[in-house]
């Protein structure tokens, strides 16, 4: 599968101003994207980080998407715009060759009673669609998926292979869910009865808004009583865990291997880098950024950047610092005693 678009059409589609190195090349077909170092004829590249400017003069790309300030350094044609990275994203969408998760309703799919199928729905082989499910127009369900009783999936949403959507989960329009993700599994709810764990049935569900993307092998638990909620525009990376009754605000992003414990509320436009852990029953306000490996134990009410992860450094130095940390309590007591003696 290949896509092609003329250079002039590409510029118009991504909102860039075209500067041609050769006046006769505006109709040249572009068939792909690559890095500045590896791009060749009929391919475009982009420059959004000044540290790669040195590669710009020697690139063999047909054209480069770049900021106006970089135009004087470019020897080939250029697609000039204020945000080249957004231009790259839009160009990648136009040239995307990713196949659909399914191309028809497979005769090997199992579809239950009272299922409502919108127009042009596609369901892959060995998928199971249980009774009462509603699938909107242009929904694509990949091979081996499971969609539980009375679940609703909105128009233009795609599920890749082996996604499991539990009963009564609601997913909005234009969502993308990658392979092996589980949505609506039981939250981790148990009561301890003299050393024995008594399971608490999880009676809520998961409600996912529009334009939400969820990576591979991520788990989103259903609520215990109320619902787990992901608002419009949320993006979740691979291998994340979102516990029961969590609420995530609009356009918040969560990178790989991050986890959110139960009943926590995350605001709008927040970002979590990889391996962030967020405690349960706390609230994080809008516009907060957590850097990698941050451990969040208390509510945050002020926007800004927060960190707690410790970067790696030489083992010998780390050992010394660890020993010092172990002794910090006794050292603190000695300092206090010394201060007290000086005051007397």
C-alpha cells in the first residue's frame, strides 16, 4: 500500500508556504518521509530541533518542513511553517500506509443478539461481539477482539487485534486502541476479613471520550461504584495502568509504564513522562507536568513541572551517598545537639 501527493498539494494540506529550489518541482510526487540524513528523492523530512541544523545543508530530501528562521540554511525545497513538528505530524497522516485492523465483517467473527451495527463497520476474524453491543459508523474491530455485553463504541473508532472491552464500557468517536489493551476489567477492590480477602464486585464502568488514543497492553479498570472516566483528547502510551474510579481531564498525556492508583482525579492538559507513579485518592490540577520516574504522593494545586526521580550516576558515588543517607538521622541529631550546646 502506498500513498503519493504532489509537493504543492502537501504544502497546502499542512498549511505551509512552499519555497522551491527548482521551479519545475512543485508537482513532484512525494511518497514518504524520512530523517534528514536518510531522506532521498520523493521523500520529505523535517527540522524542529536546531541541533540537527548541520544535517540540513547536506540532506538529499526532496523538501524539508522547517521554521522560517531555518530557511536560509536549506539548499533544497522547503515547506515553511511556524511549527514544523505539527507539519511533520500532518504530513505523516497524509502519507500513512498503516493497514486497517479489518477490511470486512469476517465470516469467522461471532456476533451476538441485538447487536447494532452502523454503516461500513468492519470486524476481523475470531472477534466476539456480545449481545446488546452498539457499534457506530465506520468502527473497525481487529482480529481476536472481545466486546462485552451492552458496550458502546462510537463512530470511526478503531480497535487493533486482541483488545478486550468489558461489559457496558462506553467509548466515544474517533478513538484508537492498540493491541492487547484491556478496558473495563475489575478494579483492585478487596476487604480483609481476619486475614482472608473478600472480593468487592466492581459495579461501575469505564467511560472514554472522543479522540482518545490508548497504547498497547494498557489496562483501564472499571469503577467500584462510580465510573472510571477519560475525557476527550486524552492520550495514553503502552503498558500503563489506570485504576478504578480514576478521572483524567481533557488532552492529558500519559507515557509508558506510568500508573495511577484508584480514585485520583487528574486535571486537563497534564503530562506524565515514563514510569510516573501517582497515589490514590488525590487531585492534580490542570497544566501539571511530571518528569520521568516521579512519585506523586500528595495532591497538587499549583500548575508547573514536578520531579522526584533520581537520575543514574556512577555506582561508586551512589554507594557513598546511600551510606550517607542511612546515617542522616543520627547526623541530624548530632547537629541539633551541637546547636543546643552552643546556645547554652
